C-alpha cells in the first residue's frame, strides 16, 4: 500500500510542468526527498542481499540480480548495496540521511574506515561527523573525514599514500590518423604540480587569445570569438611544457615548492597537511619535497600581526598572504574557486572607509568580486565549453579595475 501511494505521488510529480517545480525552495525539497528515497532503496537492497533474496532465481549475487532486473549499470548497483551495508554500521548517519539532513554522499567517504582496526574509532566519532556533515560544505566535510582518518589510523594513512604514489602511470601512444592519445595517473602532490603549471600556461595562452581578438575586433571579445577553445589551449600548454623542458639546461635550477605552516595548537598537536587546492595529504607525502622547499610560517595572533598600512588601497604582502591562507577558496557561499585564482577584496568597501586589514579582507573570485558592483540583475558569467566549476576561464586581463592581481575593493 505504501509503495502504491509513492507511485501515485511520483506519477503526479512526473506529470507536472518543470516550471511548477523550478523555484529554489521547490528544488531543495526535491533534492532532499531524493536523498531520503535513495537511502530507503539502499537499505531495502542491503536487506534483500542479506536474506539471499536473489538465490531463488539462480543469480549468484544480489548485485547480479538487480543489474539484470533493473538494467542499471553494475557499478551503480554495487554502490547502492554498499551504501545499504554502510548505513547498517552507522546508525547516526542512517537517521540523518533518512530525515534528509545529510545526503548518502556523506556516508561514502567513510567506507575505508569501516574495516577492522578503525571501525570502532569511526563509530565513536560518528556523532561529531554527523554534526559536521550538517554544518559544512561537502568539500570541507571531506577534509574533516580525511583528517580524522589520519588521526585514527596514521600508519594506514601513510600506507595508502604510498600505494597511490606506486600507482602513478603515464602513457601517450599514436592513434588513428597519426593523432596521439594518452592517460595520466599521479599522486595528489605530483598531480598538483603538473596541473598547476598546465593551468598557468593555459591562462597565459588565454590572455594572448583575448589580446589578439581584441585587436582584430576592436572591442572585448566573447568566449566564442577566441581563436582557441579551452581544451585546445590546454593541449597547446602541454606541448609548450615539453618544448620548454627540451630547451632547459640539465643543471637549471627548478622553482622550489612553497610549504605553508599554519601554526596554532591543533596544528602543532595534530597531523594537519593539505595542498593549496584543499586536498588532504599525509605528512609523509610532503617529506620528499622539504629539502628543496621554501617554508613560510603563518601565526594568527592579535598582538603580533604583520599588516601593511590600513589605508593602503590594495592587499599586498603579508596581509594578502594571511587572508589567502585563512580563506583558501572564494568566500561566496556558492563558490569554491581556489585562492590562487582569486582576488583579495574588502568586506567593507575601501571607498566607504573599509581598511586594508586581515579582518576586513576576504578571498573572492573575479566574478564574485565584481558582482556587487553590477546592476541588481547582473548578466550571467561567460559559459565556457567545459564545466565552469572544474575548468573556469580566467578573467580577462585587467579585471574590473585594471588590477586583477591585487583585486578591487
């Protein structure tokens, strides 16, 4: 009977015009109820598996039975069954998912810690994790889980990090018509090094494309009027990396990595290691780079703060760096662009008496930094060919006020 009512309700929803459900509040309700339903299905599937419900049809496993009967991808079915099993082990998360306060996605990062030596410790910390899942963005929550994993299983954390490094792989082979295809697998630190340089060169190429198009058109170009797409610029940037490597002397001095040590009591007492992009790494992963690294220390203390002049127009030097290290990502609640692609903005505008201090500074991407200076109905940002969150186009040279690097107030 209860499933009949569910089917009737879903039939009614499916028959609605999408415009009737497209308000922000309606969309949030739909997302919450979908998460609850996903958890209900996962629990039922796990019980079906535990009771060998598949055996009567000759299926070897519940996953095989569900894959054949639902025509879903086998990986999707396996993930569903795994979620059901995980919820059985985590009653706090089970209750939170079923009432819609967290999503099933919050449970999946905990799977590596449900094994023998960490299971009891994870369950002891479950109330804390449920609370953080409700409070934080998913990215911040994943960092908390990673830090907790380092705390409850430091040896396992290092073993996992070494296993990731051992799986590094790269290949590039001729394909059809003489083109080349390839694949790259790197550990988090090596990946961040390669991705950072690739993005830097691609940004340089973007600025060159913008400048060339501006000369040709006599105005600021639209993204579709540039000579190359973002994908083509990344490919050209990779070729440029190879050309520069070929022309680099073997005894050349390479840029030193920068290690930022954020000093407070939890840092000194715990194991806190993450990359600038927010990826949590094991302390042992960083050791190989320390001999050649530059190290900076950031100490937040009200009486020993280093500031530039409070009435200086732009955030520079130690003040700017302190704000970057504190915020890490764009501070708009819907954005997670990393600080190295952002500007440092005044919370209270400089023109309205806002001072250039850490308390009055925040990291904002170029789009959100300029948003408050636009009309109440701003035009949407340019939509690049790829996902703007995973591959955003850099801002045109000069930004809104000709000082892209320093940011606007």
